[in-house]
C-alpha cells in the first residue's frame, strides 16, 4: 500500500488532520479520485485495481503494474 502513502500524507497535511479523533475526516479520502490506468477512479476502487494488477503481475508474469498519475481532493 506504500504507493498510496504520499497521497494520504498530503491529504492529512492539506486538511490539517492532526488528532486521532478525526478518523471520520480521514475516511473521506476514500471518496477522492485518483487517475490510474488512464481512468479516474475513487481512491477505494483504485486500491482494488492496483492490488489486482499486482497479483496478476505475480501470478501471470504481467510485465506492467499501473501507475498512479494524480489525485484530486
């Protein structure tokens, strides 16, 4: 999940989330959009797409794992 870490860190800094009580605010990141495989996907779906591609890479010797290109808050 490390490819998503900079996005989460940026979200926390942008929204100034600094307390554990703000879990609900942090959950809103799942509704942000990322560009993955030239498609805009919600963060939650992008995780699924990325994990599926990683598993395909390991199982079937697929030579390419999608790149996460950008995000919108």
